[in-house]
């Protein structure tokens, strides 16, 4: 299949852990579509996001840059417009990048008036995309309009009270629980609605060559779902969260120093420290139910590709922007340095290539933009930190392929100090961390003079037991810090460094 005839369908799920596809949580929820994609394509078992949370992770996905280069390091931090994106590069190849959903990219204010409506939200499209469906997480306007047309009793005013759409409805006589169903019917959920609109738009383009980025909100919290997905998985069928182990650390104390996960479900107070085991299991089960719902609708999309007769000329990439702690060690969400927040699934089906293959090379989210550009017949810009995965898809591992993977997290806010800044006594420039993982070890390096964390990946794959305090392992910590510094020095903003003028 030549690139000029290849459709590209790039799908992201928000907050999907890797072990739901292959690992401890796999096989509990019904995921026939993801299973089919793995059987027909390539599964990358060592894929990690370059950064968390949503906005920064998508900036890395779409620019191919580490966070230390793109610097869109928090939700709402602008992405400088001089950075190329996969969409701007697709346009150079004559392709129109279609966006269904959201990019979570805050616009660059340089030289612009802040009264511009683009600065009313951080969930704007990245440069180059054509937003066909205005379906952002915090302002899902297209879905709100659809629900009104279907006669739902909507909270008012909208979109300010959009979160009330996720209010579980209990039976008469008791308070709501997370596994109570939503008022919205399954056929009208945001996942169903988005899939309907994608199929409609691509049906109109079935005889053309198209390039689409489809971004599902789920299984992102709030952890509540319409019937039957709210109780698709029984809490007793889900393994218990990983228990915390090893010595305490300032990061852990800071994480629990104040409530911080109010969005976990409707009207939750955000205090995870006092969550009981039964509630945690219920939430884990609802999360897997949301995964099953997304899988069901992905199946509809893939069935449409088959029925339209274009599956054999469509490359499909399905992955998550980042993971979810899901109660492991008491943590919830993705604002974390632990592996469950960073390890993500990646499945790629490429026409003409055999399926059912598993690759264990270290892959980063910065590799996705170069891969998508390569698939379309282009050459990734030299500034991009990642590399195309096409050689790996063909079974060839380049001799210089990475032997470790980098993830980053910023723990600060410039105008309202976070609980991390307050508890650790750090300003906005020093409340951050970088994580390097190789086959054997994980090193978490904290800025601001905090002690590091070190985990034995083979003996402790969940990264629950910090070994950094062992004097015998001090050389290991020093070695991994040096490798992390080498990586940053090698890849620091390469946009213009290959030029020589004069």
C-alpha cells in the first residue's frame, strides 16, 4: 500500500492503563475490539507517555517532543506555535487532518489579544487540525446540543454545569453510589455520540483518502457510566489495588496532604486517603465498564471500515494519552511518578503486515507523530525527539534504538500553589520530576533537593518499594541520573541546531 492511498485512523483513549490490554486487569472487561486489533496488528508492550497529565501528554503526542522541549507542561500552559505538529506536517503532504474530539492544547498568546475566544479554554485544537466535532471534555457543546434535541432534562446553566451530566441516579430511598446508572441512556452517551458522528463524517469521505484523529474521553473520570456499562464488571472480579510498600517519601506525603481528586466521581470530596476498600473496588469496576463501553463503540467503527470495503487500505493506531493509578498504593488519577500513570497501551494495524505480533522495545509517545508522518509518506522534522515505529512494525529494531524511556511531570501552578508546592516548600520552577526506566530499574529524580526514588522493575514491576535509601545502590542512582542528563543534553531543542548561516 503506497502512502498516497493509505487512510490513517489515529485513536486516543483518555487515561487507559496498559495492563487493561495486557496485564493484571486484562480479560476482566469485555474488550473484543482491542483483542481483535492486537490479533491483526502489533502490540507494543513497553510504551510510555513522555509526560502527564492530559494537555502535556497530548502536546508530546502531537509534536513528537519531550516536555522539556515543548514546555506545555501543565493543562492550560500554551504550546508555542513555532512547534510543528503531526497535523501541520500532514498538511504539507496534501492531507487534511480531521479532528473528532479534543487535543487539550492551549493557544500561544504571543502577539495576540487575550480577549480572543481562543483563550477561553485550554482544550483547543493543535495547529493544523480541522475540528469537525466540537467535543471537548469540559465543554462538550456538540453533545450537549444533541442531548437537548433528545429531550433530556439538562442541568442549567450549561456548559458551566457540564459535570452534572455525570451524576449517578440512585433508586428511591438511598444516596447515590458510583455504580448507579446515569440518566443518559447508553445509546446517547458521549462515547456513542462521538462514534456516530465519526462514522457519518467518514462515510461521506469513503471514496477519498482521509486522515482522522479520533479522541475518546473515556475511561477518564468521573467514574460513572450509563446502564449496562455501570455494572458490566462486578467489583469482586477485579484484583485489589497494589499495596504501598517500602519507606515513606516526601512525594507521597505531599500527594496526600490535601484532597485533590474531586473529579473522581460526582460530589466526591477528593480525599483519597480515607477511601474504603469497597468503594475502591466499585470504582475500579466502573472504570473497566467504561473501557468495555469504548471497546464496543470502537468495534462499530471498525465494522464500518469493513463494511465500507476500506479496512485493507486504512492504518489504525489506538493508544492512550497516559495511564491511571486506579487506587494502586492509594493513588488515583495520573498526576504521579508511578508506572501505572505512565505505562500506556499501543496497538497498530498496518495493511499488508502480519498481525498477532508483540514488540517489547521501549516506545515513547514522542514516537507517535514521527510514525504518523512516516505513514503518510513524509519525513519527520529533525526537531522531533521521537522516531518512526515503521521499522519496528516490520520486525526490524534499529541498532541505535533507545534502551530506556523518559517521562516527566510538573507538580506546580504559577498562580495558585499546589499541594506539592505547599507541602514540599518549592516554587513553581522546582516542583517537578523526571523518570527514567530501563529493563531493570526505574529512577525518579525530583527537583528542589528531594531524595530520589529507585525501583527494581523486575522484582517490583508496580514500583511500590523504593530502594533509593540502600547505600549499595548509590552507584545505580548516579548512573541513571547521568543517563538522564545525557538524554536531555542530546535532545535539547534541535529545531535550528543543524543550521549554519554565514
